[in-house]
């Protein structure tokens, strides 16, 4: 993993292990990165999360046994994550034992809670303020759409409603989510999605 200033400049190498590493999130302090790597998983069949200084150094492994995609809470005390992923598979609408769920993990108490718990594919959590947005094919069209989990009500609800094609790799910013669907790029302002 390398970092580079937004305005350009010389890249800084952050990690140095030979295995594939995938950037997951920036810590809210702006000084640390969260990344996934299979470097300590034996046969590289699953990934784990690591925290590393954005300027490099030795990483600290997070306590979850398996972790693929995730997003930190605004105070970095919790993380929403998937322990498995089907994002790079080619089959659709899978409902077997490898379907991912979204878990909420408390990094202080080490308690976890499955916040989706269904047979569908729930992927790519994005924690924005007090809401966790994610992809799910649980809707009637069985296509990946953006859903949200509300902490106060502990309810999941569908936000987008694409019927023909899946939403692909959404990315959350401070006030919006950008995503691709049906060959177009969309910008969803989160104030309208609440």
C-alpha cells in the first residue's frame, strides 16, 4: 500500500509484506489506515484487518479472526465489516453458506452483533454518522441495491431500487455516496436518504 498527497507528489510506501493488501478505510484521526491482508491466514484463503500508521511502520492486527470489507465508526471505537465476501465471484443471487452478513464489532469490548442475519448477500458496509449503508440483494428484484441500518431502531431498509442491474462498489464521503448502476454514475446526498 502506498499513499500519495491529493495534490500530487512522491508516493510513500506504507506496507512492506509480500502478500496482496487491500486498503479498506482511513481512521478518523487521518493518521492511520485500515487494510485487509491474507498475510497471516495460512493458505491465503481469507483476509484479516490491520491498522498501520499512514506514514508506514509495523501494523497492528485487529481482533476479528476473518475480515474482508469494513468501515469504521466516526470515533473508531466500532467497525462494521464482513467476515467473508462474494464481491469478486461471477454468480449472482447466491443464497448459500458463503453469503456475507454485516457484523458490527466493538473494538473496546470485543462484542459483535450480526446486523443483517439473512440468506442474502450483504456487502461493503459504509459507516456514515449513525447509519451503516451497505449493498444487499435482499430486495424483491434480487439485485444489489444500497440499504441502510439504523442504530436507533435496529432496522434495515432499502434505499435504492434498481431492478435490472446491480449497484457496483459504492463509496461514501462525508455527505454523499457515489456509486455506479446501469452504466451511469450516481451521487446520492445522504440527507435525502435518511
